[in-house]
C-alpha cells in the first residue's frame, strides 16, 4: 500500500514537471514560426483553458481565422476578465471583416479602460469600416490621450485634408512629425495639403522629401511633374512623367504631356514621337491632340504631315475652327502659288467671318497681295 502511494505521488510529480515542458516546447515552436506543430503540442496540454489564446494566435499566424475565432471565444469564456485576450480577439474580428462584432467588443474595452488610446483608435477603425461618422470622435479621443499616436494623427489629419481644412490638417501633421519626423504617411499628407493650397513651392519640397526617403509611386511622380511644369522646369517634369510611365507604360495622358513639354523645350522631334505614341493609345475625341501634333510638325517644317494631322483633328471635331485655321497656315507654308494662297484665305474668311480668325485672314490676304504686286513690279 505504501509503495502504491509513493508511485502515485511520483506519477503526479512527473505530470507536474511534464506540463511546463509541453508549454516550453509549444512556445518554442511558435516563436520559431512552426505554428502548426505548435498547435498540435498545445492541444496536448492538460489544462486547455490555459492555452486557448495561444492556439488562437497560432491559427491567426497560419491564416485560419475561423479556428482562431473559435479558440478566442473559448478563451474568453474561461477568462472573462482578461482584457488582453479580448483586445486580440477584437482585432482578429476586425481583420476577418466581422466589424459589427468587433465594434461591440471594442466598445466594451473602451468602457472598461477609457484612458487606453489604442482602444479608441481600433474602435474608430471599425466604425470607419461600418460607415459610422462617429469614427472621427474615436480617432480624436485617441489623439487627446496620446499626442504621439501616429495612426490616430494620420486619420485626423487626412480627415481635415479631405474637408479642405488645410491649416487644421497641418497642425496635426506637424504634431505627429515632432515625435516621428520620417513618418511617410504624414509627409505625404503635408505635400498634398500644400498642393491643394496651390502652394507649389512647399508642395515640391515635401514631395521631394518623400522621394529622398525612398518612396516612389505613380501619384507622387505625377504630382511632382505637374509642380515642376508650374515652374517651367520642363526637363524635371519630363523626368517625373517618365517615372510615371514605368508604372503605366500605356498612360496616354503622360505620353502626351511629355510631348508638350518637349515642345516647350523646342525639341520638336521628341515632341512628335511622344505625341504620336499618345495618339495611338487614346480612345477619345482627339481634335486637340492632333492639333498639337500638327503644330509640332509645322515647327519642323513638315508641312505636308502637319496638314494631314490637322485634317485628322478636323475629322475628330468638324466644329474645331482653330484646326481649320492651322490647315490654312500650313498650306500657306507648303504652297508656293500666291493666288492659290489668297483664294484659300478668302474662302476661309467668307466661311468664318464671325470669328476672330477672320481678322488674321484679312491681314494675310493684304500681305500676299502686296507680295504679289512687288513680284509683278520685278
């Protein structure tokens, strides 16, 4: 009998020693990323309520949200006062797009500990997903409780940017940058604020700061290009648009703008190349674009090609009188016979006498007649 008692004590003692080794083994597997094996070992624990939350986290790690939710719910039933488990469970519900249930849980957490800024922030995120306008109140509460809370600051600053309340947006951004000067999201908001205020000098500085910190996106390069163009820095504008094309090689608007910037730099050959590429891609009325191509071709004295481009412009929009006038100017350069030129201008003037182009036609008719007279004198 005495031997039996000793044996029972030893078995009990052995089990007591064995349980920590189960936890240590499972925790080690989890820490090293072997999540499925960790789950298997956790499930051998003699006291399941002690490991439900650990199993849940392991399921989250392998992307099985349904089983993670089941284990979190079991853990909360066993540990109803454990705020950390509730918080982790609520975040999982939000991640799994179960926003209604997440909102209820985060509301409970806010009620239990109103001074926890992250409870307010996470509740705000969920309310935002639900389209609840009170989400901003939660973000501002998070900021009031912690004025270094970068995520809350971003939400509030972005809200004021959208509302075009730029000074308020700047105020929150500046506060955030005090504690984290390289916050890319806040720097981006700073740049956008200045851009929408038409303060292109400061906008350029902040967009270039983003680039210097390694950021690159179609949006950033497009905006920087527009800003450089505002200062007539067309070479820089072209550089940025070429970066836009790396993201979207068939961006017809970017190609067309590059062409216009090369025109401004008087590099008409490159302007022609890019405008032609843009025209091949566009699927909208192209009267303006063909007109621009015609102008570029004229600059290169390719008058026959220019006439063809202007005719395409007119075909796209028969009411585009300016294209018709450009055809006339091109023919003036292309044709040699003065009488033919005079006749062309007279026909145009008669057809469009109610436009300001008629004045130019009258002036050119006078010049041509004078030129004809002088040649006759010779």
